[in-house]
């Protein structure tokens, strides 16, 4: 049996009277590549933000190796060094170079020495094809390049799980492929990943699990083959009908 890393139990999230997530149960095991699909507003990004403690759940538990990280005693920064996140808007520090962006978290959170942080940053920047740009500032590189730097920055923290929140949605179409290629390589190398995505081909071809969300609940959770060829629910069929040409 694969090791359980994350367990989400009875998770709900409301913003005022607006209920965004309702009683979510969800388990992530080591090596899982889980694509979370669904229409805009179905709660996908909020689920990821709750898992990363960027949002505080209204109720329920998020267990990381059995410890409830939604408990206020848990250090969010320390937890996030194990469960990293890549955002659709990159969230790079504009006043820092590419290299500095990939070093700062290691030095401040992991308390690494600068030489050690630089070595790790260079390794991961090379891995995503961004080593030639280490002295560039974010404004000097393309969207696809920024996202690859953001992935390298997350990897440099050596997380156990990586969360991707629509990592290609802010990119021009010709740049989407370069980011998906990096993600596919990570998946093949055994990285545990949760990916909120509208890229159905990625969900179908790279994931080992696909979760379909609608109106704040998980409607279906299964293998890509089952979800894409024999969805059990009518709303899943209706959603996927829009993507039949991909």
C-alpha cells in the first residue's frame, strides 16, 4: 500500500453566507498525480488554498501524516515547506533575480546557508531549463519562463507534495506546452502532485487520478480512463462534452 501523505476530512469553507466547499473527503498517497477539474467557481482553487493553509477551513480537518495542520498551533510556513504551491500568477518577487527568488525561501524557512541554497536553486533551475536566466528579473522573462522559475522555486524547498493552481491559465497558448512538459517530467519522476487544471489532455494522459468538482463538492474521483470514458454522473458527462475535441 502506498503511504498516505494528506487526508482531507469533512472539509467545508464558507465566505460569509457563500458556501464554497461542502464536506470534502479526499486522500493523497505518495506518488499520486491528481488532476482536479470542473467549471470555474466549483471550489477547486479554494480546496487547494485550504490544503496549503492560505485559507482557513470553516470546518473539517487537513491531516498531514496524521497531524491536523488546520490546528492553529501548527506553523504554516514549516508545513508549506513540505507542501509547496505553484500559483497561476507566478507570485515571484519582482525586485529579486531568478536565482534569488529560488534561494530566499530556503534561507529564510529552511535556514540553509546561502552557498547550499544557491546550489539547490541552480540544480532546479537547470532542471526546468532556466539556468541561463539566473540574473534576470521577472519583468525580463516571458510568462512561461516565470512559471518555470516558480516551479523551480517550489522544488528547491524539496517538498513532499506540490500543489498547482491552474499553472497554465495565465499563459499565452504557445507557452503552455513548456510548462506542461516540466510538470509531466516531475510526474514521471514520482513527484506527488495535485493539479487544478483546465488542460484536459494533461488530466487524461499524465494523472493517475482525476477528481471532478461541481458546486463545492467532489462529484467523481477515479482513474482518468474511468472519468473520461465512463463518467458515472450526468454533470460530469455534460462538463466533459465541452472538451471532446481535445
